């Protein structure tokens, strides 16, 4: 029985295959949200040891500040993307959001608008039919996820 091997990584890109897929998924979600009229304030926001994938403003009356966690999957062996967010990850996401809300600004110094807020989960399922083709994906947006 042969053991499957991964394609060699590009030496010019030190990211893992998983990280590259995650970055592409976050970029795709940011583009889709912007196309829906959202304002994406920041992506890949480091807050101490935690990270927020996207910080955005959802338009509406009133507008809402949204901290977006993007989860992606390119293989069905480990379940759907939404199955990968556990209580510890959700707690880290809320901890990062609370930190930014306390500071009232992003780490780069830009102010956060004083709006109502929530945490959303956007799942990018790149499993069917070709994982390398992000045009063949399913995106699910779950609004207002909360810790247990």
C-alpha cells in the first residue's frame, strides 16, 4: 500500500497548503461581503495571540460591526467547515473582539466605529468537486454565533 504524498511546496511561498486555502477563502469571503455592500475594515487582525479573520461593517439601519470567523475545508475526511469551530476557538474569537472593543481601535490605530456588534461564522466548503477550484465552492454565512 502506498502512502499518498503532497505536492511539493513552492519555496517562494512558505505557507502550508492549508494556510494558502485559508487565505484564499478569507479573500473570497471579503470580496463577497464587499459585493453585498459591506465595508471590510481589516483582514487577518492579530490581537495578542488571537486573530480575527475579518472585521467589517454590515450595512443597514443601524449598521453593525461584525467580527467574521472564516472556516474552510477542502477535504471531507474531517467534516464540514462549521464542525471545526469549537468552544475554545469561539472563546478566542470573542476575547479578540472584546479587546478591540475595549481599545476602540484596530491594532494599526484606526478607530472602530461605535456600533452594535456581533460575531459571524462564514464557512467555505471547497470539497466539491475540485478543491483547487474556488469557483466550485459553497459558502454558508451563520450570523450571530455565541459561546455556550
